[in-house]
């Protein structure tokens, strides 16, 4: 660790980043007019943008100061935080590229190196970034360590293996046995042991010592933050809901990529206060909420605005999603007094590592709790664990709850897979069914 | 309201269809023309011909519902509805016991479940791929140097079928080319193509389930070989409208009337 790099990082962190944020605020163009169908936008959006810009901006100055880890969204990051790794989430970065409608560009770079178009677009974008150095975030620091868990999919292991090979760096894989019926004692112990075995490796890579009290503090912060996130989502039970799920897709970023850090905890306290106030005052995310919908699967990042507007204009609001719920669903298991086994429960039982019956029961519960009238499922070949089984889920849900549903065939970040006219017809037909079912 | 007239205009990817009905749901005229490159012009022309056939003036039509991919380009429409709802309503009007509609259109195919009023309850569509659609047959007909009628002639109903495994239209076309190069009889190839479409449709039907009588709509319903294969695969008889191509426009006209 060089003194010069450290000094530079400190100056940038304390003075450079705040100055940049202030400057960005100044040069900000006139805000885009809000279409009539929407209610007043959330004040917290501004703070969210600041946090994320600052995170990516500081990342440029991190090499030589902190060790950098690239982490998957479902990995038990709390352990890494105890060693002060600067964490980068390639999935979050790929979503950012997708939202900027640059996904196809990055994907084709990876495809040019032989990665199949059938591979997840998050992986292709990340590999495209690695191969070309391109990023909308200015510059991403190269990792010193890779940390992945197959609790979200098997692809991450092979994707991270490719990076480990390319950069010749260590890869830690957290193996989470699939919960076919329920998690066994053996599964929990197996996972808890893996976590403890990681400590000496993490100490070696980070050149830092593991302190239990530091780790416990982080775990506690992560737990509290996730619970606050859960409370924010629960606030959407209100009619009208104080935000749409399309807002929540954006506000999800800190809980995914900054949980365990005070910045995330502070942020969600602010957001929670805002949504609670909106509920108390009856302020809705859309100006006239007549129908309430549930979303299944990852966002279609390059079409968030299109979809938000399409539905808001038809007085339809997405009030819940299995996707946003994933970072609140199992965090209740976190327990500072039993760090290892409680982390095994939290990270082993998440929706994508759990059986279809679990998912069906969860969705039915969400549909009832949030007074949902209809369901939109995004089917994407990028996320096979999420998309396989959707037809059966749809069948079971429409039959049991008499709920209109539609499946959209698209992609999370590769906009080439989007077929506007096809999707439009499906969505309009879905709206016709929904209107018929509620008023027929 | 027998003196009131309603029109449905279905601007599809291949054809533009217009149906004019009176308030008693009697069909006064039906017109089918190719859509070509200008949907709004095709809609205008088809509408004028339909008015001529029905001996009506433009002013006598009190409501027009546009449907199909080009529904947004129909300037004279008073309402718009998706072709999915329209096929449901149209098929139900022709065969009131219809619970399931299979529409094989030019650009897509769909399976629609309707209630006892013809209102759509649920639907499923083919994914972004032309296999299992009218376009698929059109491409293959060109390659086989047959016209669409020849492709559906009863001659091809039974007998051997050449395997067509690809679900991609372009790749299926290259399979056809290699079969032709091996001197496979054209009837066998046609049979294989029909089977390939039927398999695609069947998986959509399976995903949504069958309720009530099944009615087949869209131009592909004229393909007798395909109809027979589909009936075999589903294990039940299909209702085939006299003019399967105009069922969407008929449904649109009915919707115009209901909403009036």
C-alpha cells in the first residue's frame, strides 16, 4: 500500500468527490418533465444518484489503497467487508450498461471472443468490459479477488472462473446446496464451515487481520439495512402505493452492492421516512392507481421508463416484485450471536436457490398481501434459474387465484432481444384481460 | 339498432381485412387485400371496397374498431383493440360454444381462452420467431415453388413426412433445400412442414390448456392438411370458419358494436 496512493484517495474521498457532486448538481440540465400519469417523484432519487456516482468515482482511486473484490449479488459480502475490500458488483455494473442501452455493444465484444449469445447478458457485458476496458462509469478497478456464490445461478462460477483465468487472481466460491425440500442441518454446517475456512485466504489477500467485533458490527448493519429495505417494500401495501416497482429497481442498488456499510444504512433510513410520509399523506407513485400488479424476474433495464409509462398511463402500478423482495426475504435469519449458521440460512434459502413450491407459496402470499390484480412475468434466457418454471407458476397462480397474467420474452440487459411490436401487443392484450376481469 | 352499421379493420402483416356488420350482427361485406408497404392506405382502400360492396356510405358507419399490427395507422378508427381480443370475440360469435381459439396469423400465432361471452380470459403467443406462423409456410412455399393452395391440397394430407427439426424459419429453409437436393418428394416435405407447425402450436395449446370447443382462425385454417394433423394431435375436431382470415376483423366490428 503506497502512502501516496493512500493520501490521494483520502483527498479525493473527502474533498474531490463532494466537489464533483456539487459540480454535477450545478451543471444539471433542466429536469425532464414528469408525465401526468405519475405522482410527484421521490426526493430520495437525488441522494441515491449521489451515492452510486460517488461509489464508482472513488473506485478509480482505490488501487494501491484498498484491495478490490468483484462480488456476485447473492454472495455473503459481510465477510469481505470485515477485511475492508472495496467491492464492485459486475451485475450492478452490467445493469447500468443495460440501462444506458449499451448492452448489445458490450455483449458483441464478448461474442467476438467466442462467448455464446445464449450466455447471460450480465456475464457477456462484464466480459466485454474486461476485454475492452469500456465502461460508462469512467474506469473500474481491476479485482484482486473474485467472490461468487452459486446460490443465484451456476453461470457465475464459470463466468468468474474465466475472469480468474484472464487476470490470474484468486477466486473464492461459496457453494450453496439447492434447497430441494428444506435446508438440512448438514447443508447449514457445510456452508458455515466454508465461511470460516475463507478467513485465512481473505487475510492473506487483504493483508489484514480478522477481528470478530468488526465482523459482528458489519453483520448487524447488514441485517438492519435489509430489514429497513423490507419495511420500505412493505409500505407499498398502501393504496395508492407510495412508489412503483420501477422506482424500487433503482433503489435496490445500495442493498445489493453496499449492504453492511453505513452509507447504505443511512440511505434506507431516509428513503423509509419518505415513503412512510407519502403513505401518511396518501401520495401515490402514479396519479390514479386503479390496478395493482406483481412483477416476476429481473428488470428489463433498457425499458424501465417505457414500461413504467405504459402502465402508469393505464392507471396500473406494480406494487411488488419477487426480484426486489429477494434482498429482504431471508435476512431475518441473520443473527450476530450465530454468525456462521445464520449466514448459511440467509444465503442458502434465497428465492433462486429454493424450490418452485417455495416460490409459488411466496408469490401467492405477496399477491394477497399487496392486493394484486394481475401479474407480469419477464422470461429471460439470461437468467435461466429465474425463468425456468415460470409457465408452471403462471398456470398455478392463474388457476388458483383467477389472476390475469402475461409472460414477456425479453432480456435483462441485451436490448437486441426486445421486440417492441410483439411486446406491445402482448401487453395491450394483457391490459384488456385485466380491465375485463375487474370490471366485466 | 338494425339501421346502425359497424366496421372492423384488421391491418395484419400480410393482409388487411375489413368486415362491415349491422346492429343485428349480420355481415354485410367482407374484404381481404394485401397490406403491402402502406398500412393506412391498405386500410383506406379495403374500407372503401367494403363500403361499396355493402352499398353504404362512410357516414352510415357509426363506429370502427381497428386491430392488428397496423391498428395505430387506421386514421378513421373510433377505437383500437388488440387482435387477440378480436379473434376471441369473432370466433365466439361464429361458434358460440367456443372456449379456445387458435389463431395462426401471418406474423404470429396465439391460443386464446374465452368465457361464455367471448371475452378473453387468458392467452399465449409464439415467442419472437416466425416458426409456427403463416410467414413460415409462405417462405417454404416459395422455396418449394408451390403456391399456398398447393401447399394445402388434400393430396398432401397423408403419407410419409420428411423430418424438419429446426425451429428457426431460415434454418428450416436450409433443411428443405438439403431435402430437395436429396430428391425427397415434395409431398413429404410439405407434410413435414405442416407437422412442424402443428408441433409448435400444440406446445402453446398445452401451456394454456383447452376449454370448450376449439375454433381455428387465421389464413392458415385454409390449409386442409395442417387442419387434419392438428385435429389428430389435439384429439378433437376443430371449428373452421368459412372465412378464417376475416375473423379478427369480424371480432373488431362486434367490439365496435358492443362499445357503441
